[in-house]
C-alpha cells in the first residue's frame, strides 16, 4: 500500500462517505434513514467542535497532553497490544483515565514517517488519538447535556414508545473534536485505513474496498442529483 497516495485519497473523500462509514459500525444502522443519518452526523459533529472550542478556551491550550494534565485525566502508556478483532490504539477508561497502546502507536508513527505522509502536517498520530479520547472524558463529565448522550431515535411507537441511543455518535463527535482541536485538514476516520494496516493488512484492505464502494455510491447519487 502506498501510504501517501492512500491517505491523500481518503482525505479527499466526500462527507457522505464518512457518514455511511460511521453509521456502518452502529448496530442500529439499518433502522436509520439516510436523512436521519445526516441530521445525527451533523449534530454529533457540531457537538465535538463546540467541545473543542470550549476546551481550548477554558484551558488555553490545544495540545492534547497539556489538556489532559489540566483536566486531571491520567494518561498511561501500555506496552501490551490490545486484543480483539479491531485493533485498539487508545482507550478511555472511566472515570478519568486514558491508555495509549505504545507499540501500536509506534508502528503507526513509523509507517507515516517512513512514507513522508505530509498530509498530517506535523501532527503526531499520538496527539490525534489522545485528542479523540479526551472528548470521551468530556462526554462522561457532561453526559446529561451533550447531544451524543441525550439524542435518541424512536424504534417503535406501539404499544409503548421505545427510544434508543445511537452509539456511533460518540465516535463521530470524538473525530470532529480531534479534527477541530488540532486543525486537521481531513476527517480522522481516514486514519482507520492506515492504522489497521500496521496490525492487520487484511482488515486494512477490507476497509479500503468498503470505502471504494461507498465512494462509488456517493458519486452515483451526485450524478443522479445533477441530472434531475
């Protein structure tokens, strides 16, 4: 995989692709219309952006490590590689701890450095991951007021109304938080493709193929819109 070309391609993907990609990870995805997905995505992104502005204003910093220190969040490094089907590079552990999996992060950083992935514009992979997890800490502190926790969708009305939370909203907001805080020129979801490559090339290829499919679907929809 050509890291520079692949990340540059992923960075150019339209927002519709990332909406579809984000919701594909949610168990309720099949019960949410395209229009509703857009509304929820926009709401979660605005939530993450607003939280980044507030954090930068309150703590007078955009450096994730400085923010973690001032917020009272304990950042620890682990040499073990987190197990599971999906590789884990960083993890928020309530109420106030974040674990950074050093070996995985070092592999990712080395991959970008060896391939001169300038699309990161000098921003470290570690800082992107830490910024994302800091949003989850903020979310935990404000779980009664933030869109990502309060917003629910109605699954059925009869005989009694039942609503459920949409879990991927937290991830969408976390990505928007990191992007805004660090001034990234692309959606951080794009990093999934290359982070996976450092631990499981087969998974990375699957993500790439799925994104290519979503890109094709997005192009078709745009063509249909223009032709109307």
